[in-house]
């Protein structure tokens, strides 16, 4: 705009310098460990679809990948040697490497030994060998959450989406004592301010911080009154 109207360049710069209005951020929803385990225990491990779904959900909740990043993963994006990790392309076409836990590494190791469906290159293909759509992942997640709700009632009152799994991964890292700057790199956040929203999300973290504070003095205590010996000493100074 300033290039089109150079006479108003100074005014335009002043307008652009006005800070954006602060607003209340939406509450961050996440799952607790028992809820995560209940969902992961739901897929039927005797079927190809069940093994795919469990591996997909495990990778999602451990890596914190965005849904678009998860469904775009190819088989060659997984590295299971020393320093096991997955490589993805996130927002802005930025490549990111995310480490894998021992459990996720073993699950992927077993999954990659499954027969490839119709020459599929996608890490988590559909039954026809094509790439899963975002709707497909949301649908399979909703199905497993509904079943898991029978053994974990708290899930019945939660709306669980793939992004909630991403939030859950961040909260797991935060509760493990991982620094926010590291979590920001892990999740591919542009700004650490985005990651800091997780600090306000977990009541237990706030309660733990409160417990470390030195308690206030009891307001019912009587006022200190020096004895005659102390007064005489102070007057002699």
C-alpha cells in the first residue's frame, strides 16, 4: 500500500505499528494418560485395519504431528535406527524431525513389516492403498473414542479430534518437564507464545506451583511486643 501511495507512507507505518488487540484464547483441550491408553487399547489387533489404526493413533499422540502432516507421511519418512524419528513437512514447507519413543518405534517396526497394500507409499494407507483423507482419520478416531468411552467414562464428555491428540502430546512433554522452547521445536510452532498456552491449560501444574509458594502469615497472630530488656538495648544504640 505504501508503494502505491508514497505520500501516505508515514501514516501507513503508524497504522501498522498499532499493536493487535489482545483477546481471550480458546481453552486447550487434551487427554489424560488413562484416556489415551483406553483409546489405544480399542483397535482390534487381529485385523489389518486395527493394527493400522492403533499405530496411527500412537504415532499421532506421541509425535504431536498435525493431521495434515500425519496423513502425508510416507513409509520412507520413518527412520528406526539409532535416534529413531519421523520426518515431515509442516507449515510453510518446513521440514521437521520428531523423535520416537521406544513404544512407537516398536509399533512402527511391526507395521512396516505388514504386506504393502497395492504398492502404497503412504505410511498409513486406506484399504485400496491410497492416502487417508482428513475425514477418514477423524472418523476412525471418533469410532475408537466411542468404544473406549465404555471403559473410560471421562471420554464420553470430551470431544476428541486429531488436534486434541496433538495437544495431548504437548501436555505429556510439559508434564515430563520439557522446556517450552523444546516443545515449540517439537510441534513446529512459529512462536513460543503458541506453546506457552499449554502452561495455562493444566490445573495440576498450577496446583504444584501454588504448593511451592511460602504461605502467608496467619492474620490472627498477635502483634509483636518487645520486652523491657530489648527496649533498653535499642535505646542504648
